[in-house]
C-alpha cells in the first residue's frame, strides 16, 4: 500500500467500468455470503501508474474507507492475458478490502497490537507448515507463499481473498473465521 498524488487518479473510464463492475459485484457478493454484508461494500475505481516500474502497485485502498483503486495498466494486462479476469480482478479487490477490514478490527481492539500479533503468529505457523510440506501440498497455499507474502499483513490479505471465495485451506480458514467473528453476522440475520 502506497499513496499517490490525487492528480494521478482517473475518475471515469467507461471501458474500465465495464470491466471492473462485474468483478466488484462478485467481490461484494462473496463478502455478503461470508457474513460481511453489514460492513460498507467495496467501491472500485482506478489510477494510472506505469506497471512495469519496480514497486508499481496493482491495487490501493484509501485508508479508513472501502474505496479501492486499481492500476489501469494492470487491468489492461489482465483483460488481454488473464485466464479468469473476473476472479483475478475480484481477488485484488478483496485483498485491498481486507486491509480496510483489518483497520476496522484494529480500531476496536482492546489492547493495541493484538490483531497484528495474531496475524503474525498465524503467518509464522503458515511458513512452518509450508516447510514441513515442502510447499507443494495445496495450490492455494503455494500461491500464498510468495515474496510479497513474506509480510504477515499482505499474506493475511491474500488469505482473506481466498477465504471469501471459500478456497482457503481449512486450517487457515478457521483462523480467519475467528479473527473476523466480531464483524460478521449470521447469513440469516
Ligand atoms: Zn496489500
């Protein structure tokens, strides 16, 4: 997550809207199905930044809000090359949304740093499991093992996206069920 000058934001692109809208809708459907429908839904727009510059972001979120921005260059790339573009875009939307949810959890924690510590412990446990299993046990776990995910919060946000889609391995899904319990509502409530 980084912050850009507002001049770099694009407010409207009809082509990107047509492409992003179904993915944002998918992300919101998954969030609602997971009992997170009482939190603000994600709102998705875009920004311009060279994608192939080292450290270029593909997604950003505005601190304290569910507003998410996607890199137009990345969107164009996914549109041309993606095998499941709707899910690929929804995945990044859900990742950025997870940062927003973690901020909400941190804002309400009784002792400062408690949420962060739980995530760091789970991340360390994930790395231990992957060592034991040689990192090849399960495709989602393999995807979670990346340089980007050496940072516990980034790992947790990727895990959140898989959790929302129902594909996160049970051991870590239980952790997210527990972590998110206080912001979730039962599906019928
Ligand atoms: Zn992130």
